[in-house]
């Protein structure tokens, strides 16, 4: 019965992620069709800096909210939000510095970065909170509704621009509205009524879960207890045993790398090349994110079910989806469905596909370190990998030589892919060692 429950939750999150992915594709197509590469490039720089600020402030709080079940979901969500907001304020100078380095107009862009980062932070916590405490319908809506709102606003703005020749920040408005809508799902965390709905349970429902939705809901939120159906291989206690400093350092390296890729491309190669890179990253990068949300996070959110699974097959399926998207992109370019100014995307397609394919494999087994007591080693490995990627990304500055965007990207993606594959092999062996 626990296997069925895990499968149901995973399928729900997979469906929600798939629908969200579909809207992301529509959003990307809108960008390709209605907006120029410089517009997309500027939007990508601002949104990436906001992501950088938000992710640093969270310091992997959504993951800790899923892994640690010592307190009620609404209490942990409130605690993580308050601590994240404190870090958000402390990290403000870094966001300003990133805007200055990007050579954008700092003050106009800063307002967008502030608003987007704040709403995105709340939405990130809301997804984990709903995954722990919400029902199936809520888990679906919290992931699907925000991107749908963004797509609708982007489409509406593009039509308005075409009619009136308005040159306003349509993409930024669309992103901000989507994140704001998503942040509303965190509001119930401030009311005890959410937990009261799931507080009526008995020890019988803990040991003998039924198909009744309320019993399943209650056990997931209030009882990370070990029932008789837990497999012997999971007798260990699932936990995020990393220190706050290590979590923050891990987050800092991850988000700094993601932001540095966009800023370095903006500074070295201009807005058009940055638009090509960021447009593909927006589509390709969502596939490993779906795997992490629909597989790894669900496994962590339900510690009572840690059955043996073939995680790598999930990652390979993600690779297959990436290849299909890449071929569809080439077909669209060949048939001239996209404007001629987007032809340069072809130079970025296959290196990014290799990088994100490796990320799919890594994401499919990323839950294992937390289930096997290796969370600290996992963070240290990720930090070392990010440092290696930084060396490759910044090599043109260090060597003071001119490198073509294509050659630079190929080198960076190869280093990233090899590092991710080594990390995947280590996590997969952790998986095997427990079975």
C-alpha cells in the first residue's frame, strides 16, 4: 500500500511538472516568436540574478523541509521562511554587485530583481510545504497555475505590444505575476488550521495505512514514524545532517555558477549570444528539474517508503526527452518556423543537451545521499565540481585570450558533463550498497 501511495504522489508531481514543463515550452516559444534575442538576454540576466539572490537566501530550505519531519509542516515552513528572509536581506549587496557586473542599468533593474526574488523565494518554500501537507489537487495546482499565469501575461503583453508598439518589460511582468501567484500557497502555513485538518490519527493508521486520503495525508505530515512495512534496508534515519554553513556554501556555489554563466556570456559575447544560450537553458534545464521534483523530492517527502528502485532509468528517460526536444528544435530551424535571428541557437543545442542530459542522470539519484547518511559528502562533492566548472567558465579571463562562444561552451559543457557523471556513479553506488 505504501508503494501505491508513493507511486500516486510521484505520478501527481510528474503530471504537474509535465504540465508546468509544457507551459515553460510555450513561454519559450513566445520569447522566440515575439521577442528579440537582446530582449530575451536582458530578461535572462535580471531573472537569473533574482534566482541567485533567492537561492542563496533559501540555502536549500525547501529540501530540509522535505527531509526533516521532526516538527509539523506549517511550523517548519514558517521557521524556514523567516530565516530565509533574514539571509535575503543580508545577501542584498551581492545582488547589487551582480547587476553592476552585468553592465545593466542598476537602479531600474534592481526593483525587478527585488520583487521577483521575494516572490520566487516564497513559491519555492510553498512547493515543499504543499508536498508535505497538501492534498493531490493542491500539489498539482501549486506547480501548474503560476507558470500558466506567466504564459498568459506574456501572450497578452505580446499582443498589446504588437498593437500599440509598447516597449515595456513584458517578460519581467509575466515572470513576477507567476511567482506572486505561486507564493500565495505559502499563506496557509501561517495558520494552524492546516495542521488541525491532519492531526486526528491513531497508531492503527500509522501501522496499517488505508487508501483513505485523509489517513495517507495525516501519516505523511505528522508521523515520520517507522511502520512494520518499512524495508530492512532503510532502518537508518533519513536526515539532512549538514550544518547551516555547509548548506549555505553548497547553495552559494551552485547558484553563483548558474548566474555566472549568464553574466559571463553577457559580458563576453553580448545580449544576442546570451539570448540564444538562455532560451535553450530555460527549456533543457527544466527536464532535470522535473526529475528532481517528481522523483527525488517525492522519495524524500515520504521516508516511510524507501523501496528498491531503478532510479537511473528515470534519468535515462529524461535524456530521451532532451534528445527529442533537440531534434524538434533542429526541425523548427530547418523549416524556418523561427525568425532568422534565432538561427544561432543551433550552435548551442548539442553541447547544452550533453550537459543537461548528465544532469538528468544525477538528479535521478540525488535523494540517495540523504537516505544513506552521506549528505555532507554530497555537498562537498558538489562544491568541488562547481569549482572545477568555474575554472573552465572563467578561463578566457584568466588566459586573456579571445575564445569563440561555441568553443567556450563545448569546453564548459564537457567538463560539466564528466563531473556530473562521476557524481552520478558515486550516488548510484550508495544506492546499490543499501540493497
